[in-house]
């Protein structure tokens, strides 16, 4: 009789199996929540913050460059025509340039990275 009890593998109790199941479900839910937060909250925020940083740098460089070039062009053109006409001409040119740059920068679509089957398994 003692030989039979030693050969049988001991199965965990129902309570231990249930506890293991709950731990695994909790781990699964935590992993899915982390993936969701990473892919659908943090990645878009990272993209938006990066775009804002790029936009602020580009905007400040555009302002400095545009002002210096505009002053130079206005002074050059004012030697040919009156100063108010040179200001109007350069203002219109800078507006057209700004609209073109804004269109180029903001027409890109946001593409989110979705979890692949390897990440979700």
C-alpha cells in the first residue's frame, strides 16, 4: 500500500489550481493593459510631443530667417519701387511660403503601430 501512494503523482488541490488560474489571468490582463496603454496612449503622445518640438524649432528658425531675409529684400526692392509696395510684395511672398510649409507639415497621416501576433501571444 505505501508503494502505491509513492508512485502516484500528487496533483495540486483545487484551491491551488484556482489560485494559479487567477494569477495567470491577472498577469494576462496586466500585459494586455500595458500593451494597450503603450500603443494607443503613449505612442500617439510621443508622436504629438515630437511634432510640437519640431514645430517650435522650425517656427523659431522660420521667424528669424524670414525677418532677416524680408528686411534685406524690402531694402533691396525699395531701391527700385516705393517702400510700401516692397513691403506688400514681400508680405505676400512670405504668406505663400508659410501656407506651403504648413500644408506640407500637417498633411501627413498618423499611423499607429498595432500589436502583432507575436507580441500578443
